[in-house]
């Protein structure tokens, strides 16, 4: 092994090391400002974060950034001045890249006119019309701010439409009581609410059928992520559609991750199965807070009877951003370009995992639009340790990511893909070296990650 050569840092961060593929003896990246800001934040902000997946629970505390300062394209800079190729993208909203010129110009132009108004604006109508054009099930549209607004509105609408209470869920659907009661992090959710929601596994239509059959007239809705790291098995979505029709339940596709990534019209366009209602969010505003619930006219009109109404429902900067995001998504063929980048990254990482004999420890999978590298827990160390080691070593080499490659238009660049794979090669070498130790934990320079809860079959990558 060639030893890293020390050199002095002109930035005054103390000793740093030039290095090759091997694990640096000392971290080249420093997180002094991170640690100070974390201490300060903990005085006023529980967990020092607004989002579990952005918190210290999901990182290697002491050897990873916790606070970012700015982003540009697919790069972000932390408060210590370190920069990274970002495959988290704010947990998926940033589909075009940070500071996208078209979206930012639209926001600035709207800012000149105002942000939140006393009555509705034409922007709402324009955006609703655009979504109806793209999304197969969309005949009418309402907007919210978070994905959870949209999934909860869809569930309330389904209950109003059917006069039933029970809900069947598959995937992650946000932080509200009706869903979180099905997870291990259900503290604060009343038993009476928890009793109304049941989960079923993805790609298991038999399990859904058995569940619906336990109370054939009780299920108002089946809400599910139609695709994710796992592709739906052939006929799975169509079978779910048929079961919903048979049992009189409203079918809701939660397209908050798939929307505008797998295709502009979501998984329902890609797989040719239309739900009754669907929720969209995340990528719709390229980072601005906006979500949408769309669906069949006869169900959506019940919005006039239920209560789904909020101060910021028609906030104009996000609507303007969403229109500009759709412009770019259409013009630049974004889902195809994202898939192209994903294909190259997954193939490259897969080769690297083989090259460093890490196949036991990591499973490389996922569709082109959302490749994933999942610590298996079957190898030489616990999944939390192997995942933490990998994360630490990728961060050291300038790649910020969770278990998935969250992709944006700006990743579609040969140099970015090359740099990412070079970082992966170095990180894999370091992880492999660490796993050769009696106690691989010794190679961790911070505290290992801790689970939030596993919402999908293979990854805790919700919010
Ligand atoms: C599939 C899915 N549904 C709903 C949500 C909730 O969205 P939000 O966090 O914007 O409320 C998420 C967030 O990660 C999600 O991935």
C-alpha cells in the first residue's frame, strides 16, 4: 500500500493528506464548524435537524457534515467549506440540480409580484392544467406544501368517497398519524387511529387480497408506492387495481418519489396502470415546497365537501417554480437522462463491489432512475457498521449519499460520473481494508449511523 503523503493545508485546517485509493490515515476533511454548530443547534432544536434523514442519526457523527451552506448543480458545500457531489438532493426534490437557471429566474420574476396572496392566482390553474396533461389519472388537482399533505388529503377523500374508515398501506407515506401508527416510531399516535391502518408487502398481491378479505366492506383505500428500489412484478399493479375494484376501495398511488423521475406522468404512465387518486411532491418544485393531489373528477370534486385547506396552499413562488420545473423536465428529457446516468453509476459501482470482494456486504440493485447500494448485514460486519464505513469513506472522497443514488439532471455529465466512480473505488478499497481488521468498528472515525425505522423493504430512505 502506498502511504498517503502529508502536505500542509493553505486553508489553515491543520494536517491534511494527499492520498490514493487507500484509506487516509487521518481525515483530510475537517468538521470543526459542523461540531460547533451542532452543539449550538442542540440548545434550541431537538436532534439539531428538522428531518430524521438529515440528522445525526443517519450519518457518522464526527466524520461527516451535518449542515450545508450552498449548492450548485449537483454539488453542495458544507459549513466547513468541504464540497461534495450530492446524491441526496434534499431527499429527492432537486431533480434538475441546485440553482437551476430557469427555475430560479421564475422564482425571481414571481418575487417581484408577490409571494402569498389574498385570493387565488392564475398560476394555480396553469399548473393544474399542466399536471392533467401529463398524469394519466389526473382530471382535477389540488395543491399542498408537503408530500404528507397530499397523502393525507387523498386518504380523507377516499374515506369521504367510500364512507369507510380502514386503510391499507405499502411504502412510506409521511409523518401523519394514520400512517406513522403502522411503524415502530408510533409514539403519540392514538391506538384508535393505529387500528384503522394495516400494511401489506410490496409485490405480494396475495397478501393484499387476504387483508382486504378480512373486512371486505371496511377498506376505504389502498395507498401504495407503485415503484421504488424494487420494480413492481409483472401484473402486480394491475392485480392491485383489480382487487381495489373488487373490494370497492379507492386506489391511491403515492408518487412522491416516482413522480417526474420515472416519467413525467409518474409510475402510472410508465407501467400503464391508472390509480383513482395520486399524490405528487418532491421533484415538482425542484426544491420549492409544493405537493399535489390529483385524480378522478368524481372523487376530486368531494374536495368541496371535505376539509383540505391551508394558508399556503396557493403560495406563488412554489407554483412558479413548479411551472418552470415542468418546462425543463419536458424540454430536457430529464427522466431519460437521469436513467442514463443511473445505468452507468450502477454498472460502475457493481464492478467496484466485485473488484473489492464486497458482494457479501453490499447489494447493488435498483432501477436505472434510482440505483441503490444496500448494506446486506450478511457479511463480515453488521449492516450499520458496513453502511457507516462506506458513508464515511465516500464523504472523505467528496461524495454525499445515502443508500440510493438520488439523481438530477446535473449528474448527467461524464466528468461527474467519472469522479463519483473514482471516489467509490477509493471508498471500497478503504472499506475492504477496514473489514480485514478483527474489529472493523476501529476504522470508524465517528459514531455509526442509527436506524430511524425501515419503511421500505430494503432501506430507511423516507424522511
Ligand atoms: C413516498 C413518499 N410519500 C410521502 C412522503 C412524505 O412527504 P413529505 O416529507 O414531503 O411530507 C415521502 C417523503 O419522503 C415519500 O417518500
